C-alpha cells in the first residue's frame, strides 16, 4: 500500500544537478525534518544519469529521510515539442502519485515544473503550489534562445501565467517579480523566497585560506567569479572592471571558478593583461575556494528578466564573508547591498564607472567589520535554516491545513 505523502514536489532538474543539490534537496530535507513526507519527481539528463545500482541506493537513502524519489527521463529534442511531452508525461505521473498517496498538494519549482504541477493538480484534484522562480519565457528571449513573439516564447509565457493563476499559493524570487505578478492573482498569497544559502556549509574557511592562496598562486587582492561564463553573465564587462581595478589594487588576481569551458574568460584576461587563475571546483570545495578570495563578482547584462533573479552565487559569497561587486538590476540585491553596506553596486558600464566603483571598493575593504557584516547579511536575509526553510514550512502548513 502506498504510504501517505504530504506533497508531490516536481523539478525539471536532475537530482545530481548542482541546482537541485543546492536549491531543492536542502529545502525538502528541511521540510521532512519538520515532519512532512514528500514525493520527489526529477527529470534526469544524460549528464547526471546514475547506474541502476546507484539509483536504487539513492532512492533508499532518500526514503529513509522522508523523500520518495521518482526519476523520469528528460527530453531535449525536438525543441518545444519535447518539453510539451515532458509536461504531459510528468503531469500524469505526478497526478497518479498524488492520488495514490493522498497528497494534499502538488509543488512545482520553476517554470516548466509549475506547468507539470498544474496539470497534475487538475488531474488529481489537489491544491497547487507554484514555486515560480523567474520568468523563463523572458530569460530565453533575453539570452537570444527565442525571438520575442515566437511559438516557444508565447507558449511558455502563457503557461507560466496560467500556472500561477491556477495556484493556491505562489512563490517568486524577488519583490520586483512579486509586484509584477500581483495584478494577475487577485487574492492568491504570494511569498518572496530568494535562493537560499546553507550557512552550515558556506562560511569563511580561514584555516585553508592562506594555503589555497599559495597553492593557486593568488597574489594581492583576489576577485572571484563562480559560475558559467557568458549567457546572462557579462563576461567582457567583468574583465573590463578588472582592468580598471588594476589601477587601484596592485597586485590583484582574478579567480574564475567554473565547470564550463573557461577559454573565453582566459582569452579576454590574456588580452587585457589581467592576472587570472581558473579552476573547476566540486561543490564540497567551493566554500574554501571562495574563502581564498577577497571580493565576489556578479556582472549581469541589463536584461528585464534579471530583475526577477536571485543568483545563488551572491548568497554564497556573502556567507563566506565576501563583499559583492555587482552591476545594477540584479533582483533585490541592489537594495540589499546598499542598505547593508555589503558591497558595491556598479552604476555605470564604462571605464569611468568601473574606476569609481573600484575606488569605492578600496574604501569599503578598509572596514574591519566588513566580513562579519557580509556573513550577517546572508544569515538575516538569505539563510536556508534562518529564513527560507521557515517560509516554506509556513506555506506547507497553510496548504496542508486547507486540504480536506
């Protein structure tokens, strides 16, 4: 007999995808520790696929922690049609699981998953939690994947809005996005849930800082960027900022932590004469490598969709005691950085603007309380245990209490 579940959680990520590891599993484990039992549906890509033996062992491990894991295969081609197939199949599987387990609601995380959860909710007659993240439809237009008004763009935008309209509770990443969706949603409660950071994992690793700096050959003031090059992230602008910063900070090093091809970063740094080090770092080592730096960078292209984003890297920088240098228009971080004096918001995308930001940063770095203040900012606004998990518990309590 199927054991009763409180919710069926759907994500379009693979279980081993770093996004699932940092932004789904920790939340679910916090909820199971609070007494909830959850069904988890993931879409496994070839890159992250497990052997049958690994999959069975992982299912048993998760089950012992209160999570019943159901992996499905992810489909990439043909574009759009493959995603529609995954939505239909995922919706059917999630609905069947919700009915059999008498789940109170279906919980979808991110745009495609919310579509799947909406289908499942209708089929199973359960409540719906649309944990919407940012607007994927606009992100794909901004990144040049789709043209505005294309079939993919229009279908996705319609699906995102419709899932939120059908939901009993909606969550978004930023207050800007909250203001944007509120007019559609009448009396539907909307929660702001930024991407969280686990402060038990991410903290200043002072014992390893000097050893890593020597091992990597990091000299002077170290600026770190963690994540993918290109896409929404303004690689050329980050290097241009480093050129300007060289006039203020001498010596300096640009530490680039990425699992993607770093060659574009390396070519730009070579041409500009910026000293750099690139490394692919496992998640378990990321706190130590961040702690070897002095400043975290996050330069985004000025796309409309980025007002709805909450980059995971920024919470991790702050938790490791690093001040942030970020371009404006990055979700709620402009206001947070300025209000907490936890970094610099670059206002002008020019050499003069970068020089002004570097001078402002030079002054900020003299503040002996800066590292502690950055960590406190992460704890009070972005902490998994301190802020985000309790909000998820409130939502789960609300939906469970409202169920028949």
